[in-house]
């Protein structure tokens, strides 16, 4: 007797692991540059992107060390690329200074930290969930660094693609912290589905950088980033000034921008009615 396979109305399943899902999600979200250094258990992310990202116009640089890897990624972000890097705990420790630079420069950057046992070099083949504080407070200074953590291999795709899109809208580094068990162990089944590709907003999208404001108020809620070489896009302080006021090359000051932004927010806010239940 010949048995026919059962009919299924579900979408096909994909046998994969979290590292491949992370790399695939980065491509789907529009990432076009990766800079990093091999380290267990995140190396497969760089290997996947080295094999696939060039098909979509992207590039990969395997740097000489962890610091150079994240430096390349941040430089690509400064030049207008959607950039990411991947590492594990020891490499995250080395990347700390560049993460702080990304924060103060307000440059979007994606950092994937595939967590392994620690501290120090620790145990590369042991899974741990111990790097949350490192991801949130990795550099000195009081600044918020959003962190996402996938719960399953399938969730890694959604979390990673959202992570790759969000930094462009917030102009700050984001971290994604999967564990070794989720990232490097194969044989997991993930549902096939589509993901919307989002592109990073640039100053050129709005007719150049003339009159560019650091915190514009507009519908997209995404501040455009001025890239090197864009006329009128560089902010510089006058040499004779002893204050922190800076100009944008067209006679406007940061303080003027701040005042106008506050006025626009107040004008756009709906009127608040007093609570009738209060006296």
C-alpha cells in the first residue's frame, strides 16, 4: 500500500539557527555594511553575510580586531550606510569606547552580542544570559541604549529585523543579545514569512542639507542624517565664541532650532481639558 504525504495548509518550515536568522534578517531590513571580527559563537553571522550580502549591494570587512571591526561599522554609518557588527562578551568589552562614540555622535549602529559564558574569555561553548547590564550600560555616561533579546530561533528573525530598522529612527546604537543556544545550535524550524524592508532616512531625501535641523518635527519622526560632503550639513562652533552655541553653516544656531522645535511641539499638541471631577 502506498501512503501519500498528509496535506498541509501551513507554510513551509526552514531548518536553520539563530545566527543565520540574524544575518538574513539584517539583509531583509536593508543592512548594507558589516564590520567585525571572528569570535565564537557569533562568527557564523559574518560568514553568512560574507556569502550573501554582496548579492544585495552590501559589503563585509573582516577587521584585524574587535575594535577595528566596530570602528569600520560606525564609519560606514557616518557615511550613510545601514551598518552592523557582531561579537560576544569579550569582544563587546573591547567595543565599549566606539559604542560610546556612536551614542554621542547620534549615529545609528546595530551590535549583536551572542552571549556566552564569562567573565573574561570565559567558556566559548557555554550559553549564558549574563550580558544585559553590559549591553545597557556598556559605555560611560548617562545615555539610553535600547536592547532586544530574542526568545526563539524564529523570533530571532523578527527581533533582528526590528533591531536593524530601529536605530535609523532613533539615531543611537542598539544591541541584540541572543544566547549561544539560540544562535549557534542548528536544527530549529522557523516559519517562512515576509519582512518589510526599511531604508535609512538621509538629509538628501529632503532636498539636501540646507537648513538641516538636528531634531526636526515631522510626520516620520525620523531625524535625517547629514553625510560627509553634503553642503550645509556640517555643524561647527565659531572660533570667537565662548559659548556652546553652534551654527549649521547657513546662519542658524542650535538654540534657535531647539526653541522652534519646542514651539512646534506645543502647537501640535492637542488641547488638554481640565478634569471636571476635580474641584
